């Protein structure tokens, strides 16, 4: 882990704290591409069901009707299905939650910040990334900017990718577009003017193709007080969407899934399983959302004292100090998945 100065040319703090976590727990904190994770999970599901086509894509859910012993689903285009239970893991704007009005009085909240998210394929072929003393493979680099600036390598072999991201405060999110790429480069150029010319974000932007640059608003959700209705239950961002500053959005959804599966396997009724799932997951995910919100406020404050506090906290985390120990306790020690090796193949 490294923290650089505002010019991107000097390392303020550096340590092998992430490797120390790996040695203590048998696993570490690392990043991966969401698409790679989805592909991995999809392959595993297909393999277990012998490729019988249990996965169906591009079907918009438009209706849910519950009976005493089943759930009837209707999709755009006329397709229908009947299942025992439904898990709505369909994101912050959950269609499942809206169709059943599961605490839909609590809409997503715009945080007042946006993010540029870029990926650079095949970083081993780029001399700047291969030979850079700071952004070398295995490092997570964080630094000041217009909010949080972060960069790291993910993947292996042909899937190696370099990821960089930068947040910035804004009264409005970027306009919604059917084409993700339209307008992103032009808007990024405006943000780049706020960085010194020496900062490597300029090089990263030049290495990022239009199709590999995302720009979107950052939203979160105040916790829904109800996560289920009848045979239908919500999971992940559908009930507790968080901001990205502690890197726990997908992780908490995975924890939800594992704990929910455990509850369904150990309770005699789905009602009891759903209640156990809610009772266990609500307080943990709420603390994660609050921690991410706290970091958001630090990153985007203009107050000098707050900025000094942020530098102190991040420096402590990177050096393996008490801040990292607090994060380790909250994220790793309190994780309900203890025998994680059973999920590794």
C-alpha cells in the first residue's frame, strides 16, 4: 500500500500491510474486475447444473405474483416462470423491491460526488507501468486529488489489467446515457485541469480507450427497514447500497448470499430464514455503509483540518497502525463467513 503526494511524484507512506493481513488470515484484500467475478460465478453455476441453461440473460422482470406455495414471475416479452422463492439481487434500483413495494419509500441518495473509472488492458506491454517505481504490480496506490485517487493492478495472465479511478464533488451526477462512452473523455479533460501536469493521472487517461472509461454518479441507500415480503427477499445493493470508499459493495453482497444460503439450509421455514438473515446482516452492513459515508465526507471536505485528519488516518492505515486494525476488525474479524476454504476450488 502506498500514498502519494498531490503531485503524484513522491511516496508519503508505504508498507506491506496487505501482505501482513494475508499472513494473519490466509487471504488478503485485493481487487478484481467485476466482469471476471461474474464470469467465474456463472461458470460455476453452469458446471454444477451440467450446462442446462439455468442462467437467462436480458429478461426484464415486470410482474411478481405470490401464492401460498409459489412465486409467479412475468418478464417483458411475455415469458413466465414459477419458482419456490425469489432473491432480488438486482441492484440499487431494484425492480423486485419496486414491484412488491418493499420499503420503497427509501430511494437511492446521490452522494454529491461522481467517479471516473478507467482500465488499461495488458499493462505489461506499457513501459510506463512496467518500470514505474510507484505503480508497480502488487501495489495499491492512493493519493489526494479532487477526491479519492486510487490505482492498482488486477488479474493475471491474459486478463492482467491496470485500474485507476478518481472521484470529484459535483452538485449533479453525469447525465444518463444509453452509450456509456459518449461525452466521458470531454468531461474527464475538465477534471484533469485540476491536477498538476506531473501527476500520472494524465498518462493514465491517455492510455485509456473510450470504451474503457466509465463516468457515473455515486449513490448510496439508507438501509431499508424491510428486506423481504412473503417468499421474496432482497440482497446486496437492493437493500444496503454503499459508496466505494472501503471497497465493500460486492463483498457485502457475497456475504449476504452465503449467510442467506446458510439460513435457508438450517431453518425449517423461509420466514425464519429471512428473519435470521435480516437480524444478522442489517447491523453489519449498516456499519459498512456508515464507514464508507464517513470516508466520503473526509475525501470531499474543503476544510484544512479535515484534510489533515484524512492524511493521518490513511497514513495510519497504510503503515499498519490502529486504523488498519479497526478496519481489519470490522471487515475481516466480524465477517460471518468463517470457514472460507470450503468455497475455494
